[in-house]
């Protein structure tokens, strides 16, 4: 075996919360051959396997038994053109924002609303990441993944992935599929998505009268930099809770009692509530307990002020969930994956 496998490796550098914990065994995998070697090592030694990307959607609860595989393969390419549409592909370990920046540099639109989202390309379909009116599924063209049950490479189309709000087949069946590369259809002349008022407002503030892919990306980048703390300075995993989706009657009842609630109409008479607003109204914005807390400017973001543990962050998250449910009758769902799984 040529793959380097470490033992007792700290995972603190590999999660944006900056929480410490050791992997019993650890390997960085750059391609399919290395992945198969790592999985063979785990099978031969009867080890559980945990997969790690950019660590930006992860809450580390302690030491992780078994083998932690970190996907680090990088590469991006233009595959083919069909009129103004261009099929692009990137390896799973490619950092997401540099990939978006690269597509914009190629004159391709579609991903600009997803600028400055942390993580890797391989993780983006798992969460069906989205922001400012665009989700990965809107540009998705396909992906290649290894089936750990059969050892076969499989190709997935849009329907196969079962995309939902911050959800997919890969999140529903954790550990079975290892995503190796992802493809997107982008467009040289595609329409801009300016549905969100804050984006239009920021473009006006920046003096942009004729928006382009690049200026929309710059506007969204500046908004995100103001709203969300830099993990390099303050440990966090971005938005910690999903915006809850409730039926229309419940949303109407909440709005009748709290007129300021932020509500986004959804198909089928449902409504999406702004989780950050609910958390702020429950009194958590800026809260601190030792080294764990809620960001002072964005109630959706839990932060590590120094040496917080994953268990402390999880306890705070559960306290917030209980508080919001007691006040509004709404259950909040956490976004980050927990490792090791409880």
C-alpha cells in the first residue's frame, strides 16, 4: 500500500469550528485509487469509516474511532459546450469558492449567488447548498460516486440525487457513497438571479447599474463577509440551523402574534420561517457561555470563542432548540453533521 495513513491525528485543523479531537486513523485521499486503498485498509482492520471534506458543515463531538478519510483531490475542467451552455466538472476536494471564482473567470454564470460558501465541491450536493435564491440542484448536471457497498463507480443524474432543502440521497444514506467529482451546466448568457432585496440594494450601493455575473458575486461576497464571521478568526460552521418549513396555518398564526416574523411562501401552501429571526426573538443573539456562544451580528451562527468542545456547542444548540420551540412551537433542525455520530 502506497497510501500514507496516520494514527492519532488531531482533527482541529480540519473543522471550521476549530474543535479538537483525534482520529484513530487518518488518510488524505486525492483520487479513486487512493480511496480504494483506504477503504481496503479499513475493511482489513475492521474499522468504521468517516468521510471529511472541508469541515465547514461539521460538529466534532470528540475523538473519532476508525478511519477518517479526508477528500483532497483537486482539478476543474470544461467538458463540452452546447450553444451558450457549458458543462464543467470539478474534483470533490476542490474548495468551493475558488471553484466558483474560476467559473466566473471563464465567463460562465450560474454559481455567482453561491459565492463565498465554505466547503468543497464534493460536499455541495450532499447538502444541496443554497443561498440568495439558488441551490446546487438548479445547476446540477451529474456526479460520479463510489458505492462502498458494491465497490462500483456510479453516475448520478438530477432525479437520482433526491435533492431537497439542504438535503439529498447522500445525506439520507450517510457513509454509503463517496463523491469523487461533480458536474454543472453553466451559461455564458444565463439570466441573473436578483430575487433577494439585499442583493439589489448592495448593487445599488456599489453603483452597479448593469449587473454582471462578476458584480453579483462581488455583492454577495461583501454581504456574506458582513453577516458571517471568518472561521480563521472565530470558529464557526456558518448557519447552524435550517430555516424551518411549516404549514401555512401555523405561519399565519405566528405572524398574527409576531407581525415581524420573516416568512417565505413555499409550494403547496407551506411557508419557510427565518430561523435567525426566531432565535433572536428568543433572546439568544450575542449570548455567551464560557467559550461557546451565538454570534453578535447573526443569531444563526454558533461560535467557538477559543477552546470550546463539541459537546458544549451541542448543548447550547439544544438549549436554543428548546427555547424556540417553547416560544413559537417551531422545531429547529441542526445543519452540521455530527462526528462521531451519536
